[in-house]
């Protein structure tokens, strides 16, 4: 594993009732890189992330994060990662601050440390002035930002962002982009999944396109686009449709 | 040591979070702490108009010759009875004739072989004859009989232990503690059948609704736990440093603490507002409440491991809570149900809890006479805790 690689995914496989949801996926992510994982519904992106984040047992292969195997040493891996799931994993009855402090303390922070980290992260996502408001009263975009702020509580070295901008307004989306770019500049490694191609184009240094549980293309956005012609004229959506086809995908 | 500290810390944080969420849910608070008392007030008004007279007469008879153990017990019972409960001795034939003519609601009969059975260590029996329509009289007779048997059994165990100790420590050739049985047994029984106040509706309603609502709200833990799975907060916790054991222990702890708070509110309100009488042994009533909360917490988490969705978890919790409440003596006294149904009801924690509350609060029973109920509730708690821990999965 080269020194610059922070994540190494090796022949990763996951079977559900005999069906291979993830079938021999391999890629690496360099330290401080934003790496995009794209694919149609049911391609295996979320399953891959769940295995990498230690919440789903691996059928075969392995993932090495910061030198630790997800398969053999999940506890060490958990100290290095932060997960911002696609779903809003929040306690709606609690305030934004209470949510962050709770998850921070569960990660081992003292009360004072958790409070300090919570206020810093709420500031980062532009919600410091709403810290004590109940999350239930927040807009969709604000909830997404709280969702992201929670994932930052343990200062993760690797951050999983699974469709973090679904259903948010342009203002919230831009704020989330700025936050992600700021984290990258501080050296955080990020694995990013999205269905919005322009997001991937803007944020990701490299992109892996998955379909039917396999990686079918992996390169920089520009190199991927140049497969179809002039990269300044071809969009990432064009290459995505070319790689994965135009038929409808309804799988979850 | 460090991992145990981390475990306890996480359990405390998870329980604290759950209690905070509960405290901010007005609907849940209303359901747990206000709604039950609306029921108590409503049904106590209904039951006041239908309750039996406050002065209760209980008849006892013996077939034994003078000098038997039952003679001493009856003398002690009759001289110990007072205002509210009047215990009178009668002749067996006369008692039976009065019962047939429906002049009395029932009576206790000590059979001819009672003393021989008790002293020889055989299973002694006290026969309870009753009119099925005289529910309160029947309950009082059953409670008195159970108390007498429980105390005799406790005495027998003590006596055997003393005898064994004496036999092992006494020099060869000396006898055991002969002659101890008779008078000591009677004195213990006398204490237990002392003053029993006539039953009042609130003394039944407060504990029975406590049983129903504590169980109900803790069973609903199932819905909140499944909701955590559906909302992915559980997965978020697992992707951090929370372990399966700390998650299940945290849920059980928060549920149990919530049950304790609910029970405490019930008893404080019961004492201050409804002037409930907790019997001669309030600590036993509290112990039964604690065990009920433990058992119900286990049921709640166990249901969450069975349910696939929060809707099915909620439906299961409601269905089980309501049917157990009706079946287990929370809607009407267990002792007015047919005996076979009372026995069948023992499959529910409600029946054991209500039986203990009724014995202690309505009939002045001692802790010894509710040992079966306490043991059964402890078994329910251990069994459901075990099932919950065993079946709890986070993926």
C-alpha cells in the first residue's frame, strides 16, 4: 500500500441470500482526497460504504483504513471514521446541540470537549445560532447540515458522505460544499456518493462508477469525460449514462 | 477495567438520552402520568356505587377435636379480628347449611387431619367454601387461607433448620428441640391475620392501573427501539464506538428507570391524592413494583427484536398490553374471575403483580405470602431480559 493511500479496498464482496450485491470491488483513496463513488440505484454503493464503515459484515475481501483492517480490527477503524448516512440519523425531539453532544460523548469525548466540538461544528455548518432549537422544527437542508455536523464530532480522518445533499435547497447545498472543501483542505479524506453529477464533477478528484456490484470505471472526472470526446463539452452525466445504460433502475 | 468503564459510560449516556427524549414528548408524558389517573378517578367512582358493605364477616370452622392446631389458630384469628373484618367461629355443618341457603358468602374449614398433616410434615390443607357471587368474601377467605399456609410453611422450614442445626451441634444422646411446634406456630399465624381493613376501590384501582400502564408504556419501548433502527440512529451509533451490549443495556436501563419513575408517581399520587393504603408491608409493595418494571422493560426490548417495523412493534405492544391487562386482573379483580381462569392468567406478569398487590393491600398479607408472586415476577424479568439480550441485533 503506497504511503499516500489512506484507504485500500481489496476484492470486496457482499452476498445477500446468494445474490452478490458487491462483487469484487477494489480501489484506493489517497490521504486528503475526495473520492466519488457513483452508480445507479442498486449498484452497491451504500452496501460498500456500510462494509467500509464496519456496520455490515464482509462476505469476502478486506478494507484497510489507516493501516487497520475493517475485517480484523473494526474497533480501531471506528476511531478513524465519521459517517454521514444518506438518511437523517437524528433525534428529532432533541436540540441540534443535544444531538451533537450525545454522539460526541458516545465517541468518548468529555462533556466539556463535546460541547466545544459541537459548537465548533455547528458554526462550521452555519447553525450555531440555532444550536438549542429542536431539530424537528428545522428545514430539510438544516437537518442535512446537522447530520453532517454529527459525523465530524470525533474529528474523523476518513469521512463517509452518502448523498449528503438529497432534497436540500441551493443555499444549503452550497454551504455543504464549502464545508466539505474546507475539511479536505484540513487533510480529511472523504468518500462521497451522489446522484448529482455536477457535484461529483466539482468536488471529487477521482471517481469510481459502480454498476451491478462492480467498479466499471475509475478515473479523474476529466479523463472519464474524455472517453466520449472533448472533456470541456461532455458532461459527467453523459459518461455515466454511457457506462451504465439508459434503462430505468428501480432497485433500492 | 477500561472496557467496563466505557460500557457503563455508554449505558448511562444512552439511558440519559432516552429519558431526555421521553421528557420532551408531551404525548408520552400525558399517557404515562396523567391518563392513568383519569381512569382511576373514573372507575373508583363507578366501583364505590357497586362495592360490597365495608364491614366484612368471615366464618371459620374446624373438624378437629379440641386441642388440635386449628383450635389455636382459630382462637387467635377470632381474638385478633377487629373493626372492618370480623372473624367468627362456627360449626362445620351449620356453616355448610348457611352457605347453601346463601346466608353467608363462604367459610374456611380446617379438616380433621389438619394438625397431623402439618406436624408430620405432610401437605396440610385448608378448605375454602364459597358462593361464586360473593367475590370479596371469597378473596378474603383465600387470602387468609394462603397466609396461614405460607406462615406455617415458613415456620416448618425454620423448625427443620433449627432441628438440623441442633442435631449436628448437640452432644450425642441429647434430643432435638422437641415440643417447639404448637404454640410458636399459632403466635405467627395470629400476627398475620390481625387487622385487615375492608377493601376500597382505590386500593384495587391504583395498583392495577399501575400494572397496566407501567407495562404498557414500557412495552412501547419496542416501538422506539425499532424506530431507532428505521431512522438509522442505531446504525450511526454502531458505526461509532457503541457496542451491541451497551446498546441493549442502555435501552433496558432507560426503560427500567422510566418504569420506576412512573411507579413512584403512581404511589406518591395514590398516597397523597387517593389516600391509598399500601398494607402493613409497604416495602414489599415497592419491591413488587420494581420487579414489574424490570419484567416489562425486558418485554419491551424483546418485542423490538421480534417486530420488523415500528408500526408492527407498536401494534404488538398495544395488543399484548391490553390483553394481558384484561386477562391479568388490571381491569377487574383477579379474584372475581373463575378459578381456572385465574390459574391460566398466571402466564402474564400482570396476574402475579396484581395478585401480590391485592394480597398486600386489600387483605393485609405478609411478605411471606407473596413469595410466589415475587419469585414469578423475578423469573419473568430474568427470562425477558435474557431473551432481549440474546435476540437483539443491530444489523
